[in-house]
C-alpha cells in the first residue's frame, strides 16, 4: 500500500516537475491581488466600526492583512521549493495515506466556496442599475464564465485574464471608490469619535481581517509551485494579497457605512458607472469562482490526471445547481470556520519545512491543538462548531468560554499559529533526540 501510494504521488507530481516555471513575483502579485479584490472584502472592514476607533480599525486592517498574507507567502515558498500543489504538500507532511481524505476535503471546500461566491456575485449583478433579470440567469451566466476560465490553460488564466484584465479592473474600481468617497462623503462623524466598544474587540477585528487572505491558503500552492524562484513566490504573494486586502478593508470601514451599512451592492449602485458595474462583477468574482473550481479539479486529480477535467466540470456544475436551488449564503458561517481549520494545517506545513521533520503523530497533534485553540478563543457563528467547542471547553474542561472578547486581547489567529508551531517543533526536537540516542 505504501509503495502504491508513493507511486500515485509521484505520478500526480510528475507534470508539475516537468512544467516550466511560469510566474514571476509580479505575476503572482497580480494573481493574488486580483483574487483578493473580491467585493466581499469590503464587508469585514465595515464591521470594525463603530466598535473600534478609526485608528484602531485601520491598524487591525493593516496588521491583520499582513499576518494573513505572510502565512500565504510562507506556503508559497514551500510550494515553490518542493514544486508541489496543496494535496502534495499536505500528503508529504501528514503521510501518504492522508492524501485521499485531504483531496476529498479540498474538493468539498473549493466547491462550497464556489457555491457561495456564485450566490454572492449573482446578487450583486442583480443590483447593477439597468440590469435586473432573474437570479437563476445570473447564476448560470457567471458559472459558465467561471468554468470557461477554469478550463483555460493556467498560464493563460494568470498571465492574460488576471494580468491584462481582472487585476486592472479591480484596481481602477478601488481607486474610483476611494476618490468618490473622499470627494462626495468625507469622513463620517461617527468615525472620528471614540470607539463604542462591544463586538468586535481589536483582537477579534484582527482575526476578521486576517481571515480574508487566508481564504486562499488552500489554493496558493497550486499556483506558487510554478513560481520562478521561492523569493518570487514570497514577494508576489505577500505584496499582492497583503496590500490589496488592507486597502479594500480600509475602504470598507471608511465608506461602506456611509453609503449603506455592510451592503456591497450599495457601492455598485452609488458609483456613476451604470452597467459598467457588471464589468466589475465579472472581473472580481468570476476569477475567484474559477480559482476555486480549478482547485477542486487539482484535488480530484489526486486520483489520476484523467480526472482533472471531470472534477473541474463536476465542481462547477454542482456549485451552480446548488446556487440556483438553494440560498448559498447560508453556508457563510461554515466557510468562515474552515479558516480556523486551514490556518494550523498550513502552519504545520511551514513548520515541517523550516523547523524540520517530526513524527507524523506530532503533525496531527499540532493541527488539532491549533484548531482547538482557535475555536476556544474565536468559535465563530456556525452553530454546530460553536456548540462542539462549548461542549469541549465549558462542559468537559470547565473553562471560560469563549476565551475571546474581554478575557484575552490576543488574536485567535496568532494563538493558533503559535500553538501549532510549538507543538510541531517539540515533536521535531523529540525526534532528533531519539535519533541521536538510538
């Protein structure tokens, strides 16, 4: 079984090894910057006020974006060094038998995210002045476009669609929104006042923003493995995801509240661009849907290259069908919780690369410990997950729950990362001692 698993892993990575290194730091910056330009990024910024002061909210946006982008960049460096996609990195870190369950997890995760973004994009498209139309029509149109982009050769998707169109449309949009906000609305009086307190605290706001670039943690290796050099992956990913996320989040906390609190469609309606708003939706949302669908195809490709295209098409069709038949917004809380799962997971991948190999048991233990610590401090709003965390910490361990809010000022993101890293490093150190004494 071990020999067969190793052979399958070798086959699934062979094309990546033979493929030319496609992407410079600038190309990866536009890719991750473009993917980070989702209209969804405005909303968390709006949540930071009026609980926080303007200075505190901006600081949370900048530091949270930098922290999330730094972890993405680290994963990109490992992928570029090893020339492995996400499934490859996870299977070599946690052991070859884990490749199958991780592939299934990633396929489900990517399809679910595609579903949510299709639902979101169709709602925004319906709000564009002069368009309207039934929701199902926008779902089908956006899904078809996303599938076409996902079926496009990956270097064309990155070097043509992202570099020539999507990134620049998003950049022009955020410049327009920035200038419109400054000249039309000015700084709201509420933003000049002291923070009113309550949710979110500064630490919770940090977690809220850090989660935005971390959405792409399960996908970034799929592109970074073809970076020309590891340092290109680091610079491009950190710069693209970090700068764009911070900018969008800051604009959200400054202007979304003024136009229509926590309503992205209000931005599209307020901007003097008419049906040009559809161009924004296509540029900013279709590429993100396509990236998730392609990620699902790579997970499906774990079973062999002949499954790449079927997995891609299946993911897109499943997501589109569910978006037509069901309100995809209902899974938002569950998707947010997945960030708490993938953060320590990718931390273990980084630890293996930069700290050294540890026994597999410590890799699983580090992942579990990091996930539980995140859930203890910030259990999120998904009822099933929150109830599970409350049972573990409040009922079984008799500990205060949740630990976040007034009980701790440390972001759950930082705690989860540190705990997973320390547990894995302890395992690596124990392994070295055992080998020397043998």
